[in-house]
């Protein structure tokens, strides 16, 4: 490469350094800023005598995104060799008093003198667009879930409750045609049985929608009532173990645990082909853990799911609401274990 070409490249690099919107900061091995471009004034004001500041970047940093947290100083990129030449997201305090997200790189450009280059590109607009898209997507999923639930309730009402009410109506109409007292008594008893069945079905539907015991007494009491109902309705035995007693948690946590266990139990009833399901609910020092265990057919996790496939998806969506995790461990012929871990 000729000398003139080198001069042109140097001039282009200087122009880029001065005019780019990307914030560029050079620091020495003590962490002192030795140079920065105009764009970096949004982060480190030249009025602050930045050349005399040790760890100037650290003083303006509000943490970066890593596997530990959204805004964490754990394994700080200023000291960690693992960051290398890859980009990462960091949160910086601006001279306007805000904290904003940036895509950043931090790499050594002069090994002998320990000079490092720190570059920043503001990603607030991209994150805002992503958040709006995510909110729109979640709204669509919420609406879809609501409509599916309404369809289910509509089918329950039509196929069960309405039919039973029609039977009661027919039996009541027939009463006026009975001349003898014994016929009236027999029909009255039949109507009484139909009404009892109707009341039970309404109560069961109410419990499925939102059990009052969950709000009034907590998870343990709600599960005990619910599992008795499931055993009576589906003829399946539930081995339930818990160390919670009457302990209460945040309402959102209780709702998530209840719904995830409910969904996992229904999946076991529908697809596992078992007579018994084990459910364990226990609390340790850090987590509330719920396990639904069946020793049934199992399935291949990567295969096309049975049914709509929304059950597993819905469990994960609910778990995310309380920063929880759902793990599904399954093997063909050995059964399935659904584990929910909620940080407390």
C-alpha cells in the first residue's frame, strides 16, 4: 500500500471518529480516558476533566446484560477476558441524567501499552420497537387464549348444564300428567337427582374457572379440594404431598402454580394412560417447587404435540410472569415429570 493511500485512510478514520454517532472512548491500563470522540460527550462530559478520572467508564456504567441478570456487574466486562471482541448490551448513565441501553464492544487495540477501545451504539429505538412488537404479540395470544377459554365454557354450558336443565324442565312438565301420588313422588325424586347433578356440575365449572379456596385459604387447601373433585370426576387417584400447610404467597405466584399444576395434571389424564398421578408441592429456602409425575406413556419432546400443543406453551408463558421455570422430563414408556420452580 502506497504512502498516499495510508494518508487517505488515516484521514477517513479521523473523519469517522469525529463524525460518527457511535460513541468511541480510548482508555489506558489504569482505566483513565485518554481520548474520545464528540458523540461520547453524551456519556462522559469533557467538563468533568475525564483525563483525570480513574475507571471513568465504570463510573458511568449501570451494569450490563449477561447470563446472571439484566443489569449486572457480575463478571464485569472491564475485567473479564471472556468478553473479548464480541458485542454485548450495557446500560450507561448519560449526561442528561438518564440510563440508556447500548450495544458495546470493549477490546484491546494496543497490547504493549494496554490501550483499550470502548464503543457504544444506542439501541433504545430498537428495544422500544421490539417491546411494542412483543406487546402486540402477547396481546394477540391473550385474546386467543380468552376466546379459546370462552369456547370451552360455552361447550361446557351447552353440552352439560343446558342439557341437564332441559331434562329437569321435561320432568317438571310431566308432573302435571301424573294422577297417582306414587308417580308424583317417583318423579320428584328423579328431579331432585337431576338438580343435585346440575348443582355439582355448576360447582365444578366454578372451581375450574377460579376456586374460591385459592383466594381464601391458599394453595394447599385449594389443591386438596381440587384433587378430590378430579378423583371423583375422572376416576384417577392423586397422591398429593406438600409441606406448605397454610403458608401464603403472592397472589400471582399462587395463581401461576395452581394453573401450571392444573394443566400438567390434565395432560397426564388425557395422554399418559395412567390410574395414578403423583403431585408434590414443597418449599425450600429459595424456591417453591411443584412436580406432577406420571408413570405413563411419555412422549418425544421434539415430535408434533398431541392436541393443540398450547398446554406446554401456556405453562411456560405463565411461569415467565413470576420469573419461574418449567422443565418437562419425559421418556417413552417411562412417563413424564413436569417441574415448576418459582423463586421466592
